C-alpha cells in the first residue's frame, strides 16, 4: 500500500485532518494553480456519481492536471472479465494518482495494496467515503467556527450510509454528542456503537423525528438508498419515514446548519432550500476545495 493513500478516514490522524482542512481554506482563497502540471490522475468510477466525480475533475482541472479514466464500469475491460487487480496494476502505470469509486466494500483498500501510486477512495459500497467526510468537516468548521463539542444529528439511512460512517469516525476526535434518528431497519451498525462505547463518545438513538432537532448544531440528512436494498418492498417501507420541512426549523438554534451528501430524493422538502440554515449546496461546492487539499497531500505538493 502506498502510505499516501486515503482509503479510510482512519488513514488520517487528527492532526492530518486539521492540516488538510487548513489547506482546503487556502484553496478556497486561490482555487486556480498549476501545481499538478505534468501530472496525470486516473478517475475510475465503477459506480455512478455526479458530485464526487465532477468535483474531483474540477479540482484536478483547477490545479492544472490531466484526467484519464472512465465514468461507468460498462465502458471498461471489467465487462471482459478483467480483475480489479489487473485494472489497478495497469492504470497505475499510466498515472500519478488514482481516484476510485467501487460498489464492493473493501475494494479501495485492496486497490491500495496492489497499486504503485496513491489511491483516493471515492466511495466503496456501504463502507466509507473519506473525501466526502473531509468536505463535511470543512463545512462544519466553516459554519460553526469549530469542530469541538458539537451536537450532531444524523437522520435517515444510518445502516448503509457510508458518508455517515466516515463522518462518525472523523468527528470522534472532537468530543461530539451524536443523535441518530433512523427506523430500526436502518439504525447505525453495531460495530460503530461498540467503537463509540469503547471511546466514551456520547450518543443517543431515536426513531421519532420532530422537535428533537431543536438542540442540533448540525443536522445531517441522508437519502434512503434504493440501490442498497435487495428487496424493493423493504425499500418502500422506509423510503419516506423522515422528511424535513421548513416549518420544523422555526425553533431550532440560530447556528444550525443542514447538511446532506446529496443527491436528495424527497427527504428535504423544497421549501427548506430558501432557509438560511440550509447549507447543502454550499457543502457541495466545498467538495472542490477539500478534494484539492486531499490531492495535494497525496502527492506531497
């Protein structure tokens, strides 16, 4: 494994997280540079993506680098039976860095073990999404002025939501209090509860969604992911359990900001968009600066 890879948010120490966030702030002030001039970045998206892929491509372009790769596994030699091992070994010959999204948990870790260049995990199944976590942390730090001692409410698909899993691990460095709001079928996995218990991280679980959010500093909404359900009937049972509406925000804290990794379906009503506490579109923009910082760290720039 190239030790500059970012496969899991655990690959960064607390100090490295803060270092990357500081670098992201620098990129926000001056997003255009040529520090990737002469560098080639391979973008391997075995699974559909809009924001993650386009924000990475924007980040690379603004840094003066070149992008090769594919946006759909059907346009790669995977359809001919090529293994992930062979794909990564071949592509690492062509590039200085690989950004990869893959539907199978653990695929990014495996890729980092066979690659000759750093791997940045752009999402591996329901496992982790560390670059989304870094832009989430940057968004939280910008809106709250700190990452320390915050009330973080996470709502929706906490079982399969890889963004939730990564963010939980990253925020564990900063003494958070978590509130998890989910139906029983989508509650936070037991392994993460054990992690929080072992590290004395405060958390509560809820199934009701309403005035409880009045105590939130950050309200992190998530989509119930149809693609993670083998049984369509199970999806139908839970897809509309929690919908955030504008009138639910009237008694919330002034500093509250609503985040969402996007895309949304209907878990945030359209009337929330005009509320100054809605931050999810700015959050998506922050992804460019955070990913510029991650790329720069991976390549020691």
